[in-house]
C-alpha cells in the first residue's frame, strides 16, 4: 500500500477565491482584454514617498541582514507608541511580535494557541482566511451568521448561544472584510464582558482601523476592561493604512507568553520579516500621517458613489459600510436566471458569468460564508468605478 503524499491537514483548506478571481482577471488583461477589476483587497494608491525613502536609506546603510526573529526593537517601539496614541493601550516590547503580514500573525496565533477540540467563534461574513487557519490548526470554526438588516453586526443572543465548553476564542474583524461593518463601543463592551464571563480569548483584527467613514471612531476592544487587555490579541499591520501590501509587515500585541511562543515558532519557520520592510514600517508608523487621511477621504468619496449606484440597480440591495474599502451587495434576486444561456444559481456563477461576459471582476460571497452576496472592492479610481457600475447595470438588465 502506497503512503499518502500529502498530510490530511492540507485538505481541510481551499485556495483563496479572492486571489483566484484576481488571477483570472489578470490573465484576461494579459491577453489584451479590458477587465474592470473590483476584486483586489489592496489600496490602489502608491506607498507614501517617505516610507519608500526610508527603505532606500536602509539599503544604502547596509541594513540588509537577519534581524531578531520577532522584529527589530525600533519597529516594536513604533508599534507600542502607535497603540498608545491610537487606542490608549500600553504594551512592552515583550508583548509585540512583528510578522510577515497580518495573515502570518493570525496563522502564528492559531498554531501556538489552538488544538484539536478547541472551538473558535467567527462572525460571518468573514475574511476567507479565518476559517482556513482554524481548520488547519486542528480546531473547529463555529460560524455565527450576521444579517444584512442589522448591518452585519453580531446579534448578542446568537453570539452567546454559540459558546460551549470547548470555545476558546472569539475572532473579531473591526472594520470588517468583506462587509465594511463596524462595531460601536457598547457592542464591543458586551463581547468583552461575555468573554470574561466564559474565560475566552479575543482575537481583534484591526487592520482596517484607519479606513473609516462618517466620523466613525474605532475603539479597540482591548481597551475596554482589564480582562480584555489581558486576554485580547490585537492583530494589525501596515498593508492597508499605508498601502504597503507587498512589503509584508504585520504585528500582534498581547500576552507576553503567547508573543514569546509566536516568536519561537517564527524563528523556526520564516525567521524575521524583511529587514528593509521593517525600517519602512518604522517610518510609516512614526512619520507624517497625511497620506492616511488622503486615502480615507478618497475612499469615502468612492464609497458614497458606489453604494448609491448599486442601490439604483433593480434587484440589488447594498448596505452602506462605515469602514474598509468594500461593499457587499445582495445579488440573490438574480439566482435562477440566465445570461446568454449561462445559468446563474449562486454567487460563484454570478461572479464567473459577470467576468467572462461583462469583463467585470468581483468576488463571490460564498468565499466569505454568505452565498447571497458578492464582494466589490472600491480600491480603484472613481472613473473605473463609474464605468464598472454602468456595465454592471447593463449586464443585470439583460439577465433573464
């Protein structure tokens, strides 16, 4: 009997649909096809010049060698100062781990904290990687669905009823990918109190905290009580706020024992994040924040336009998000219909037919745990958004 080539764990996860749709759209573009792309999860703005210059200086200064596995002290200090300034939280260097992007931070947390039998509560719609990480680490994701009519915010009763003796943590994303949903302070306080009552950890993914609209001011759940400060692991990074997706810098703040374990794991896997990127991230966090405000203003303008345009299409409903750079329109009224003989039965069909026939790329909602929706990124220029909404409206008017 031949032995299996791959371990069983790798079969618990699927390739990222967000990356898959983007790859197909790029392939079509490479063939000379004009594709209007709304699938990417990254800002379309360039990395700020001061950040790029800091990276160039680090190269010229010869800062191109290995660093400490968990990140350089200069960046840890910048993170500590940023969390104090932004969220009123005080951390030491021993409570900070710098990783290769926020996704890597989340993976490290899962590997050092989760084991078979553990349960992790994840609100849906959720970022595609949350469920994958929990499964890969041998634990069980417990999905608690949110509702469009509640602006995709967790229902308190449903959250509480999902807790069992095996629940180890609640994973929050505020603001949310893919919905742009945000939590008010009282909602977060309820979750913090519930976690304390049931001795749960909280993972707070705050990667979109700077991309917020309508005067919304994010509150870190870690700042709401002594228990929350002790049992919350904040995950963040420079990818979204500073348009540094390719630089791959994420960080975790929290319990020093967990941070030490993450650093130990990292020392035997990736080793340190790129030295050059770390110096660039120091400048991003410590330097001028004008670029962050500029991007936020541009995103808000785009959000206003795209939400109005989507709700103007007969058959679509779209909640107006207060954060991130995505909208999550409900397109289920088009299921069971066809376009040019191609049947649309679900969000994957919708996304593929839209891409192949109308040359517009969106991400199917099934990737985020909600098949009645698609994710549309407005991290692209306003002119492209206007063109895309016009094409989408014409396409849907022809779906019968």
